[in-house]
C-alpha cells in the first residue's frame, strides 16, 4: 500500500498491480522473478543453518524489496489454487504456533554423515512424531527424519518462486509440485505436514518410486493412522497434486 502523502513522489510503475500470466511467464515477469530471488537468496541462505528460514516473516521478506517487487509478491498471495486445478484448499496465512525444535538429525548422504537443516513442529505434532518413530524403530530398527516441518507462509512463497524456473516459469505447473502460500499443509498448524527422509537420504522428491519402495513407507501405510498421520497426496488424488509418498499430515 502507498501512503497518501507519498503518492505524488512514488514512481508510476510502483502503483501498477501485477496481473500474472499463470500459464507461462512473460520476459518481464521472468526478469522480475530473477531479481527477487537474487535479493532474497542471501537472507534465506543465512537463516538455514539455525532453521529460522522456515519461520521467515512477511516483514523480513518485504523489507528487502522495492515497491514493484513487493507488488509482485502481493500478486502471488492473491492467487488461489482453485483457479489452477491443484492444491485447491486455502487454509489461510496462519500465525506461527507454539513451535519446538526437532533437534539435530543426521543422514548418510553418499556415505557421509550429513546434518539436516533444523526443523520446527507444533508441540502436539512433534510429540506424535516421536511416538511414531519410537514404534518404527522398535519394529524395523530404523526411523524416518523430518526434512521439512513447519514453513511460514512467507517462506512458502519463497520456495514457490525458487522452484518456478525448474517448472518452465509456469505458475500452473509449479503449483502441481509446490503449494502457494496459504495452501500448504506445512503452514497449517491444524493440519501440519511433515516431509520425511530416510537415513540413507531417500526423500522421493525427484523419484517418488524410490520412497514408495522403502520398508519405512510400507510401515507408515500400516501404522501411521494410529498416531494421527495421513498420507496427503496419494496417487490420482482429488487435489490434482503429484503423488508425494513422503508427505504426511497430522490431525489430532
């Protein structure tokens, strides 16, 4: 928003609302996207080691951007998944709940012990996750780790922008793989999602069948419901989102 007293001195382009091309970005939209990512990347990179990237606020995001780029973000926040044919439910941009750290978690990546980026979960979700992993450890002798837990709406938008080049600068195509802010279960404490990764670093992101083949995944199918967890995006799901065997949400 532009304060009335500043209206005269504000450049005309800053007052123009974006009408985003959801099918394929124009060259001007691509250039703006690249500029926004270039500006925000150092902030996100600096916050990843302590996990605070996941709880990024809108103010922290907007403070770094010029008015034209801020209105670019506003245009994304105004989009609804129902218009795009996937992840149609809008949960709202919820405030961060009572979050607790998952703690240090390590996987073996290419045989090297690697620390995962720190993650946070609402307290009831964390406690249910711990109980479920204790049961899996007892049955299988191994467990799954939290690759992604709570993500603020601001960080969710950053991720959406970050993955757009991978999906041909198409909002509609990107939305099949990454939810828009306000639409992600990762930012919805009442339906909190966890993205799992196994101790060998298999997360299924690029090859879902690899995670689907895990004994840990079969265990989840049989036992996760007893701990309050449900697979969010099975094959051919009504949401229109691609199959995500690693993505489970918690409802008490």
